[in-house]
């Protein structure tokens, strides 16, 4: 039986069947033939998920054979593609026509099928909404019984919020249509504050005076990264430095220090020095007036990143108004956790501002604007257990504060977390799934523990 490991190495699964279909008819055969292709049946994209949502002891269907862009409608501003196309590849095709996605998120290896039926994290991209599937206008999939189904703005539109929240539990998505727009230049600017001096007024002003913000916390400094449309390129060479930092340098350095000097005074000194240099770099960027780049250039291709430079994270969404208190409390909690256990994350804490959005039944901004708290870490081989223990402790901290997790990006999420966060919407989705998949052909152990 094949063994499959996800991107960061944290999840290993061994299915009885691992198949690579290329046609819709093959997908129908897989879902109809229960003896040859035992359940649970799970579709898999680039396997970047940080939870076992794509794992299976039955059949895993890799969608890498569905890799074609089918149509770009320049008049209607839409792209239609097969579900296995990766965001970064579709963006390159759009670029040739001077177009881009509405949202150009950081992880470019996200497949369009996954983007359509799962939740994603990013900030706004000069657009109203901040979740990728909010801009999916059409989805085609094969149901668990092998029937062809479709939901779009004109066909079964009431199903769109459900299929956008389905995480592959309603069947296998094979074709999607996204809204697109003309290619844009965006600017990145930076403003550094001490966490103890951060106020809600500062955050409100940053949100009201910019199209979008992302926040990075390094030690006791928080960097407000603002993103706005720009008319021309400036210091664009810094975009390459940004990509190198995320695609290799930050995680490779953080992991290397831990593996060689973890738990030593020298290691602690080097980590603090690295944090100081990082904040210094942000201050330099701020003084220089930031930089600009074409929006798709902030999407990073991790397909060739070596294991020594890969990192992991978790995501929990919180009401925007609670961000300053949550951040200050988290910094204190993380410091106390380090004091008690000796563990702390070796990469910045990310926080994404995302506006209220009810396009998906499981939107994490259903009740209002949010700012997330996303611990990021590059764990070496000797830190896997410590990282997992930290994530479980953070989950309880976040849950107690009313946080909302993602089913594909919040490791070790439990049923109580999901029920508390999504309430009646989780029950409503589960009831719909029972009509689509009464025999739970698509439900693996992970979802079986979470569903009502």
C-alpha cells in the first residue's frame, strides 16, 4: 500500500488505493465501484493541508491529472479550469492576458478544486472579500454515488454556499470557474509598533486608511503591513527578497538553529539576534516607503522548497475588535508557555484582517470582520512532538476565547471546537451532506469525529 506524506511532513496516510484519474468518467467509476475503490474516498490536491482532511485508509484520488485551464472569458472576466490546476500555474496563464485572480494568496500550490470547496486564509487583495472561494462562480463535481452535479450563479445557486464549505464531503470537484480582473500593481508599506503600546485606535486607523492589512509579530514588536493599489513599480526588486525569505531563508534558518543549538544559550542568542535583524529590516522598508509588485507576484511557489526549508502554521479567526487584547494576551501566554516547556515558535506570528463574508456556509467571517492569530513554526525532526503539543495547547487557548478554526489549516481541531465555532451552520451542512452521501462514502476518520 502506498504511503503519502503531506507538505510539512506532519501527516502520513496509507490508503488501499491511490489513483490518478484524468477524465470525469474515471471519477464516476471510482465513486461507483465500492469493491475496487473502498471508502472513504478523498480527493487530494497538492497535499498542503495541515489536518488529515485529505487522508484515507480507503481510496485517495489525486487530482493532478485534471491540470488544464479550459477557458478564459475576457469579456465576462472569468477563468474556467480543471480542479487539479494549481493557483500559481493558473495565474501565469492569466498573466499572459493581463489578468489576475481577485485574490492572489501566498500559497500558490493550492489547487483550484481545493480553493473552491475549502476555506483559505489571506488578506484582501484590493477586493471586497478575503476568501478565495467567495469568487468562485461555478463548480462541477461528481457526487458520492457517481452522478454529475453543478452549482453556479445561474444553476442551483442555493447550493453554492454549501459546496464552497464541503471540504470534499459532497463528492469530487472536477471543474471550477473563478472571477478574475485586470492585472494590478500593489504596494507594501510597513509600520512598526511595540506590542505593549499597540492600541485599537492604531488598528482602526490602519484598516480605514488602507485597502488591506496583514500583521506580523516578532517578539514584542508588531509590524503592520498595509497593501494598496499602486500605479507604478517601485523598489520591485524587494519582491524577490520577500519571496526568498518566505520560500527558504526564514524557515531554513529557524529550523537550522533549533536542530544544532536548540535549548542552548547560543541558540537563544542567535534567535533573538535574528528577530532583531528582521525588525530592523522592516524599519528599513518603512523608512524607504515600502515597495510595489504585480499582485500575482506575491503568490509563492513552494513546489521545489526542500524539506529543510518548509514550515507549518495554524489558523484561528477572532473578532476584529478583540485583536489588540488577543495579541497582548497571546504574547504573554506564549512567553509563559516557553518558560514552562522550553518551546516557542521560531517564525513570526501572522495575523490577517478579513472582512465579513457569507459566501460560504462555513465562512469564518460569517458574524463580522476578523483578525486571525496564526502561530508559524519550522519544526525540525526533534521538535515534531513539541510543536504538536504546542498546537494542542494553543487550540484550547483559542477555543476559550471564541476563536474559529479551519478544518484544513488548524491542526488537532476537535469536535467541540468546530461545534462551538460554527454552531447551527455546522449542523445545517451536515444535514445536507446526509442527503448527498447517506452512506458516508466520502467521510474519513478525521471528519467522522467532527460531524454530528
